C-alpha cells in the first residue's frame, strides 16, 4: 500500500491500539483479537529491549493472518531505528516528537510518517518536513478543546490524538466531536485484561461506536 492509502485506511478505521509486550505469542493474540474486533491499524511500540525481535515475528504473522491490517511502529526517536523497522516491513512510523532525520528516512522509503506535536508551530514544522498526519501527544495535557481550536486555522489537518483518550463511548465522542480524525489507545485499553474474549468484545463495541 502507498503512504496515501495507509493514511486513508487509518482515517477510515480510526481506532488505533498502541501496544508493547516482550512476549511474541501474547502480542500475536492481542493483535488477532483486535483484528477480529474490526481494527485495521495497529501500532506496536519500540519501548523494550526485545521490541525489534518481537516486531520481526509479528509482522509476517499480521500479513498472513490479518489480511487488510496495517502494522506500524511507534516510539521511534532516531533515523537508525526507523531504518531497521521499515526494513522489517513497518507500514507506518509514529514518533512521540518530531525529528527531521526520521522524517527524511520515511520520505526516502515512501512510508507514512506520523510525528508527535503539541503547538501550532510544531504542527506547521512537521507538515513542512513531510508529515502525512500529526499526533497530538499527550492529549490529556491540552484537552479536546485544544483540538477543536486548531480546526479554525487548520481545517484539513489530519490529527491523531494519543494519551488521555479513554476506552469509553463518552471519551471517544468527546475527541472525535472536537475534530480528531483518529485516536491511539494505549494502556487504558489493555489494563485489567484477563480474558481475551472479553477484551475482544470491548474493542468491538468501541470500534462499532466510532464507525456509527
């Protein structure tokens, strides 16, 4: 898929789980449950020593068992890491901040790049460097009213909000109502997860709510 198609899929299926686990099999089970619940964009994060090894195993798993799902890599802070994960098949790259070096790597490989931003100046800077979408992070610091305010001068900006989005209908309604195009759900989505079927049902309900 092209980077434009990747972004279009995220906009179409705008609930993006953000997850890391050092155990390959647990990660596969989580991804498959999300896929069966309707999720089509999944962000695995580069947050542990074993992250790249886990990613190298889950990437072919997704391609073989979750047709139509895209697998991105998050928490990328330097060009070297971006190169490694793109080489392993990452469909998109997400950053907690914005670095020109990572943007250049994504541009070179024609990979969708979603850098983290906060202020309008950071947003314009990221766009000038080639960002395909920006990630407002952490969302809980600025609140949904901030996203709504951005829509005045930036009506066409593609915004993903991560941090502060809760896995509830009221939270999702608040953020999408304010103008978010997509949301990333991390620890809040995965806490107290003792039963994979209950987890899958919860994700399916949230995803259905967004789609409706």
